[in-house]
């Protein structure tokens, strides 16, 4: 199996990510380390790993092409039966690769999606939390050989690094380039394009929320990031609707209305650029216009906060 590990300016976190690969109970892996134009010590860390362990291979981009482009560059080099992704600032639990590949061997499915947890800084170190409710809804209980029509709530698991796939499944699948949140639309294309996929409740990845707030997912107050974010949400819904997966659209609407819209409205309420609030308001209006909106039932404790 191959794990694609992209990163830019992640010298503070890359050693832990690479150590989590070295600690795997399944040792038959290779990793493509992609330095995407870093200005810190990331390339040296990746190069040292490749020099000391033949399972690591490094490629370097002198100029950043973004996470989507970096992942696509790695995809072009994969020559194993299975492939997965690990962002260079996250970590795998020791049994992750064994669990991923074992599930696919058992099921014969196109890919498997696992649960994950957030890892937050407690003042001294990063500590993994619990599986969040929307992640649990997507991955519990374990299902082998399911589809998005049978399990519409799987659509909540939209991150690339919580999945392992058969490499042949990616023949015509690539990430959008030059935008943030590049994995959301790809995830929905995976769900709608698979003959069958698996979900497992094991929390196999620890997703780091950086203490300095420097990751893309922590930068939604910036207008360009917001626009990419909303475009990804719209695009994912569009993929599901085009496939006729209307129950999955309803599930996505419920989650977006519960988890995504309220914090965006809070930011919009104090944002100095009126364009921010206008973007959020237009997005909510689009959601309300969808036929599936009538069937969506977001968390009632948060509905009152939605200023429609």
C-alpha cells in the first residue's frame, strides 16, 4: 500500500506524522512525501526520512501548488494495490493501515472510510479527543459493501485522510487544484462512484487542530477561504443531487445547517467586510431553495441560532 503525505511548512509536526507511519503494526507500506514549497525545515525532515528508510520516497516542489495539486502529484506515482492519504501535520494510530487494508481484503469494496478524532493543544501537548457525533453517524456501526443510497449519512465523512482505497478506483479521480477544501467534492464523488464502500467505527486518524490557528480549516474568517469553503459545500451537494442520492443530500443539509452555518453567521455578524455576510446569506438562501430542504431536520438546539 502507498500513503501519500503532502505538507508545506509543517516542520513542527512532520516528525510525529512520520513516526506514526513507522509505528504501524502493518509494516508493508511505502510513503510518498511531498514537500510543497516549504520555507522551513520540512524538506530536510522528509529527505532525512527517505535517506534512512527505503519505504519513504520524497518529491519536492520548489513553488507551492497547493494541497490538491500535491496529492495529485503523489497519485501519479502510486504503483501498489491500495492507497491512502495522511496530511503531514496529522497522525495515524498504530493499527490504522492494518485495519484499513484488512477491511478491504475482507470486503472487496472500492474504499473504506474510518472514524477520526481531533487532536487539540492542552498547553503542553496535543491530546486526541473523542469521536464527534457526525463522524460516528457516518461510521457506526461497521458496514461492509454498502452504498450511499443504503447509508446516506456516510456523506458526512468528507476528509481524504480517513480513507483507504483500491488504487484502480482513482483512475479517473483527482483533486481540484488551486482551491481550499479540495477533498469535499472528491469525497462525494467517491461515495457516488463506488460499486460499494465500507465504513468502520475505529478512530484511525488524529487530526491536529493547530494551536496557532494556521491551518486552512481554522481560517474561515478570511473571505477567500470562505468562498472556497462554500464552493466546496455547494459542489458536494451538487454531486449527490446529480447522482440521485437525495437522502444523502438531506443528511448533508442537516449537518451543514447544524455545524457549518451557525459559526459562519457568528463571524458574519462582526466581520468588517459586508461581502462576508452577503456570501453567507446567499448560501443559506440556496440551501432553502433545495427540494430536500423540507426533509432536513437540523439539531433543534441550534436551529434557533440561524438568522433566516
